[in-house]
C-alpha cells in the first residue's frame, strides 16, 4: 500500500507576512515535492518558480443570472426576491443583473413569471498544471471579481493529490491565502500540518491568534515562524511565548533582509538567492518541521 | 464621500493607510473596517466601544412533521447546503448562502428561517474617528454578509467622509467592499508579487467601474516597476510613503505614524487634498 501523501499548508492570517516567499524557500530544500498555490486570488508563487505550463483548464463553477430584456415586463419580482441586491432597473423599465453582485442562487429564476431570466454556467477563472525546477505545481487564477474561490482551492488540491499519488511524491506543499474565511478553510481541511508565518507586529499577532484557532478547529497541528523578526525583537519573544500558550510549536525566526524583495524581483527563492543568516534560519526551520512532521 | 482602500496583495499597507488617513483628518470622519476576517484598524486607533452586537444571517430550519421528502429544496439549492436523507430534509448551515430559495420553493411550507450567527459588529469612538468593525467568527466561511452589514452603517454617516478598509484579494469580499464607493485607493508595494496583484486589482476596480488612484507604500523597498506602469497607463499616484526600518518598527508596536512624526502627517494631509479634489471633479478620467 502507498504511504499517505503529507500535505502541509502555509498560512498567516495577515497578508504580506511572507507565505509565498517561504513556500518557495522550503521548496528549494526538499528534493521532491508537489507545489499547490491555493492563494487563488493573489497567486504569486509562479513568479518565483518559472513554471512551464503543461495543462490548462477553465474553472467553471456556479451560475449567473441574466435577464432577457425582450421577455422582461418590469414587474420587479426578481428584484424583490433577490437578497443580494443584484438587480438594477434600465431606462426602459426592464430589469438587469449586476453580474458581480449575483450570488448564483437562482431565486430570481424561480419567481420570474415570464421565464425571462437565463441562468448560465459561470466561468470564474482557470487552473493549470506546470513543471518547475522544484517539481510539479498546480496553480490557478481567479478572474477579477471572481466567485467561488474556496471551490477553486479544492480543485487545485485535488489535482495536486492526484499528481502526488501517481508520481509517488510524499509531500504536497500548499501556499495558502490570507485571512480565515472560505478559501482558507478549503486550504486547511485534511492537511497534515499548518505552518503559520507571522511578523512581529500588533496586527501580525492579532491575526495569528485567529488563524491558530482555525487550525485548532480543524484539529491540525501548527508550526509558528516569525518572519522579519529583527523589526521588533520584543514582540518576537512575545510570539514565542504565545506559541507555547496556544500549544503550537515555535520553529524559529527569519531576520529582516531586503534581499527577500530582490530575490522576488529576480524570480528566485530566498534559499537560491540569499546566503548567510536568512538562508541558515530557513534551513533550520524546515529541519525542525520536517523531523516532526 | 466614500473612499475604499484596497490592494490585491495582502500586507501592502491598507490598514496602515486607512488608520493614518482618518487620524490625520482635522474633522470628524468615519472608518469602516471591512476586512472582517482580520480587522486590525482598532489595534492602531484604539478608542472606546460604544456599541457591540452579534450579526446573524438567515438559514432554513425544518419543521419535520410537514416534510414529505419531495427533494424540491435539494433541487433548488445551488450550494449543496440542503439534502434529503432518510426521507427528511437536512440543512448544512455553514454551506448556506442565505438566499431563501429552499424556503420559498418548499411546496409543503416545511421550512422556515432562523438566525445563524456569523460574527460581531463593533462600533468604536476614537477621537475624531467613528469606527465600525466586522469580526467574523473563526470557522465561518462567508465574509460577505458581515461586510454588507458593516457597510449598512454608511447611512448613519451623512455629512462626513467615510473611509472603507477592504480585505486583500480581488474576489467577492473585496468587490462587495469597494462597490458603490466614490473613489478607490489601491495601496501598492513595488515588489514582484505586489506588482502582479496590483494589475489584477486594477482590472477588478475597472470591472466595477470606479475611479481609482495609487498610493505607493514602502517606497524604495522594491524597484520602480509600479511607478513606470502608472505613468505609462495614466494612473494617478496620489502619494508615496517611503520605506524605513524605523517606520516598520514604529508600526509594529501599534503606533499611528501621523501622531509620532509630522512628516507623515503632511503626507496624509496632502493625500486628503488629492482625494477631495478628485472626488469633487468627478474623477471620470480615472475609471
């Protein structure tokens, strides 16, 4: 029987703490893995992995309503029934759907006495399978104002799992989205561990507590990393103590270094681009995680 | 005047700009924190809580004796949040989008709607700022209903400017936050990730048909790709906020920069002037 593939997701709560940079750095340290970019409406991992796309699929999920103006009598029942405020009245008195507000629930379709409302599948984005120098990568791009980001995360993860099982990979590393809502929940369910990367700021700590509580909700163990620790050493220490209180493992700190930004601009991971303290600290963090995974 | 602060990429400084912008204003101003998954403005603005209330959405509940297992509810639900098992309907509240389709369509009238709590609305007063914050409960997936509730406070602030802090990203929570604003500020950092997400955010703002301008934050940390792009595409740069490790450290402690450094007070005062002029002139050329 095959070993179960380990899935590890990198989350942060607060945005911009270094999830993607750390994902790429860890990927440089693992001989073979599958990458999954689940930050589907801010996907940046491809900017440092230079993927060669080998498969492209449209992401069609959910539906969107639209009114046939020739059939619409302007009775307004759709507008009354819609709880998402997504109808507007045109100059000629007919109704039309504001597409970005449409939830795709279909209530208007049921109440329209004239059968004037079309209810079509909605293209929300695309997902891709690529080859990278780190291994295969599954990534996606939600269209601007796209809906159903949580389900797209599930699509990306399922594809990554298929590739991992087929190719006998033992690790899927997931670059997660910020926040704690729907795409984060889809990213964390059923994973083996969460790596929480935070920064020593009052907002970083506030958001860390919420995302750690989310990991607890799903009974997934969490590792805590402080990025840019030198910005505030005192708060870094507080986070270390907090990790213990929360019952999660504190695995290390990464000092501030603007070469992290330069690495991004060069399309390289921090491990590939930076020598010295940053590199050593990331190596140490990964070792601590990998040993106890 | 309603100004939304958005970004695409997380961590570019939306909350930094929002909190300093409202504090730098010399008169009364309102701030809506719509980043309900991770609201942070109150960490910087602090202030006293004047109102706190739970917010609930409607979800269906079954009156079991009336259900005949006909499956109409299951068929009309687009979100797989109600299914018939063992001859009776079963509701999954956390998947429900509160559209009301199942309750409306149930031929037996066996469904009625009840409150399902998803988060808290907190109203604070901090010096010149009236602040409304949404705080989504941990484990709840849908942020948009709480964002809409926060935005419903707009009508309480009739004659003062309203600053609306958006969640990161460009999907539904961000779109629901910025829609119906008079102007959108995109806070950008000129890094590879920042630039990439900035371009997606521009398309989103254009989709919603709103005028927008740019604040370059952490100026000097990356390169000049954002600057060049804005010049080439006639996107106004409203302000530049220089990066320094001192600023980062001050921010990390929860300081409001405009309160500790007059240079930054000046930067934000100038940003207000830009905003007021642009909103007054209709800002049609910036859509």
